[in-house]
């Protein structure tokens, strides 16, 4: 395994400071190291990490060279005169873990051994390290040291001894690019029914320009004759894919397989494989002999029918050693496949006609033009179904692909209308039935169907689905003109920050329509019912009160939130009548005894006022506001206990009132015996 050292670059180190490289990077490091050993190279760059990380990491891994400090004037902190260093660090950082195994990574401490002197360095620091090495080796003492040290880290390779594993798996830990890499695959699925249960997305979506990406085969490279393959595809970084695609588009010799291109400027080349030009390097100069069974054709088991039909079969190979090769494929975005309407030998998945075209999904489903239009009509007619669309592989998340299929449907429809089948034929009857169904579903007045019918309907569907998905995040404008215009709605979070916190509950949409944000009638009823459930005090005197008569209820509605159109029930947890305690924890402060706002302003309450309990809170909902009211608590308890015949009314702050019997009937709280029993359960 390959590890880089975090934290301080010194020995001894904490074993937890070793960080393993990603498995794909570790695999590439092992391959490069094997190649350098085979060629007898003792130092040099192993790998440009940016080509195999996403996002690209600006680092390189090097096999270091040993440098002896000969500068008599050197004052470099990590090296002494006549000491041997690598990348400016003493050799003990690499050699020490082999002697002191508790400093090795935990998984390597038992059997692993440290090999070589490697380091990772930031690309911008490569010339800085070169300058540092010149300074250290200078015997004249005239070379100037760099102003700042290079940015680099110690890297180790941990090898497993042959006695622990068979030689074939000596580097298995580093080369295992994915957990499932050693799981056998009988063949790459080529039929419309294959791949249904495969892991990964059902529809490939590529964000890069042109909708194309390139992937290389990670795992043992099979021969053309192999029926079982082990491994998976791994995507190149977008900038590498873009470089290959640029050559694929511009260089005809590369595209037809007669020329290889450089892809990393150092080790790897790329060649296209076509039906006429296989990858065959027999007889060419090579570090190793190119055997006949290493020839790669379009029939190679790693390629699928889609790559063969679209010209997407390629091979990555080593410079000067073409025997070392790996399959590469050109991956088309689902939208691009759908737009091309690629024909296959498979029948339509719906009607089994022989004019089916690929939908663009990974399962390579096929659908004919008329069935595609029928499927699209089904999709755009129901905004509640957003998954398992068309062939079962598409969803609301595959926008580009669905719009491409809609474009294809429009083209096929217009072509059929302009070149109709023979009159009274079965195809003609089917077409007339389809046109009639289309007119009915989309409320079209004539048979002159618009050229962009399906694209427009699909875009409208996406808009409606987007609105349905995000509606819970907004306060919609209540005016009919803005019913479907989400851009005129108000984000709930924005409303609460800008308006509710400042005491307002009214907002105006960009079209000038005024909206009031209030709870629903059912929410108000539930809150009133909860407040009336326990009419008793939970304490007869608030703590720290300077007045004897200061009883408190357990629950109160925040009057500040109420004026903003928000129902916020506060719970008194003890101590004084001010809530919240010390005025911290909520953007409003009020008195829990009299339910007035807190402060020294006129009409507010504070510790130096003797206030009285106005009763049990209630709320009334109007068109534009919430109005607070109170029920006499003592009279309400008298009614519960049968001492009076009717419950007391609710008196609201705006001067209105609601009779007690009406209130109890609306709230469904007319059974005095049940209410009394619940009240006597207490509120603790």
C-alpha cells in the first residue's frame, strides 16, 4: 500500500498520521514503480496525481534521489554537513518505520516492509526542491538557498513479503482499485435486458461540454478470447477527457486508429480501435515483446455494442512498451445517445417492432418512435410520477436526456406527418389515432401539431415538478396570476429573517400583490385547545419576585411572535417571571404572568411592576392578523367543577369576544367530566 505522512515530517511519527492514497492512485503508483524498476531507473517522477483525482490535486509523487550535504555554509535545519538526504529530509524518516514497527500504519505493522524513498511534492515546489538540492550539494558555499522550503511530504510503499502471499498478489493491496474488482463478470451486458440490477446510475449524465467522457479499465486486462473479466471502468478526470476528445474530434488519423496520441506528456499514449484497425503492435520497437494474444480488437470483452457502434473503443498503452495496455472507452452522455437515435438489432421494448432506437440508458433499452411519443405523453400528463419514466430508467433528475428524447419525438412526428403512410393502411390508422389522442390530451384545436410540441410540454412538466418539489419552502402568492410563478413567491426562510423577526407578517410579491402569512384555522384551534387543557397555575409565586401575588401558568404564547402571525408556545422552566430568563435565547422577551412584552417602555412589564394574570390565553384568526384574547381562569375552573352553569367568554384585545359555549363547541371541549379529569392529571 502507498501512504503519505501528515502532520510533522519527522521520525518517530504517530502511526495515525499515515494517510493511505485512494485505491486508484495507489494502483497507478504501483504500476509506475514496477515499470521504473523494470527499466532500472533509480529516481524520477512516478505519477502526476492530478490526472487521477477529482477534483485534480496539484501534486506529483517522485522516487527520490539521495543527496549528500557538501555545502560548508549550509544552515538547513533538516540536514547536517556530510549527511545524506532525500527531498531535503534525513533518510531516517523512511528507514525508521522499518525498525520501529509501531510507527507503521496499523494494517501494515505486522507483515509489511517499507521500500524505497518516495515523496509527494506540490507542482509549484518542484523547481524549489531542485534549487534546495543544488544548495545542499554546493561545495563552494556560493549557491543561495531558496527563500522558502518546498511543499513536500514523505511517501512510503509497504510491500508484503512473499512468504505471506503468493507472488502474484504481492501488490494486491495497492492494486485493488475497488472492493468489487475481483468479482467475476461473465460479460459486459449488451442486451436490452442486461444491467437492470447493476450498481450505479441508470442514466449516464456528463456535465462536460459535448457530453463525452473517457474511462479506463481498472483490473486485470483480459484477452480478446476471455469470456470472464474482472474489474470495472473508472472515469478520467474531465480535463484529461477533454484533451482526448479534442484529438478525437480534430485528428482523423487518431480517430481511424492509425495514430497514437500523448495523453499525459510522460508515460501514456492513446490509440483508437476500429473494426478495420485493431490495436496490434507486433514488430514495433518495445521494451517487452508484444505477443499475438495481446492484440485488442473491437470484439474485446470489455467493450459493449454501444462502444462498437459509436466508435468508442480505445486503448491506453505505455510509451516504448505497447505490451502494457488497457482498454479505454468513449462514454456518450445519455442525451447525446438519445439525440442520435442509434439503431440496434434489438426490438422495441414495448411493441416489439424492428425500428427501435436506444433510449440512452445504461441498460440499453430500445423504443420505437411511436412508443416513445406515447411514453412522453404519459410522462407530461402526471407531475406526481417523477421516477421510472419511459423505459423505467429515467427520472426528473435526467433533464437533458428527457429533453433529447422529446426532440427526437418531435422530429419523428413531423417527419411522419409530412410523409404519411399509405391511406387506409394499418400505419395510417395508428397515426390518425395518435393525432386524435394528442389533440385531446393537449387541448389542441387542429391537427396541425406544433413542431416543438413534446419539447415544450416536457419543459412545462419540469417546471411543474420543480414547483411541486420546492413548494414547501415558499409562501406562495395568493393572487391567481402568480399561482405558477415561483419567482414571485417568498422563501419561508427569507420571510422569517426579513419580516417575521421585525414584527411583520405581510409581504408583497414582485407583481405588487400583498400577501399575509398566518397559521391555518386548524393550527389555531389546536393551540387554543392545548391552552385550555390545563387552566390551573403551576406555581403561586414566581421565584425572585418582590411581590407576593405573582402566580404563573406553565404555558404562554409569545405576544411578539403572535403580532408577527406566528404561534410560538413558550414553557416556563422556573425562576422569575421574565421569559426567556435574562432575555437570552429568543428574539422576544415577555412577562409570563401578564403576557405583556418586557422592558421599560410604556405598556410593557418589568421586575418593578406588580402585574396581574389576565387569564388563559386564546387566539382568534382574522384575514390579516392573529388577535390575542383571554379566558378568566377562575371562572373556567368553576365551570369545570360544576359551580357555574356556563363557561366564561373569551375577551380579545381588539374589543371583540366569543361566548364560552360557542368556544367550547368549536374546540370540541364540551364534556366537562373528561376535561376535569384531564386537568387534574397536572402539568408537571
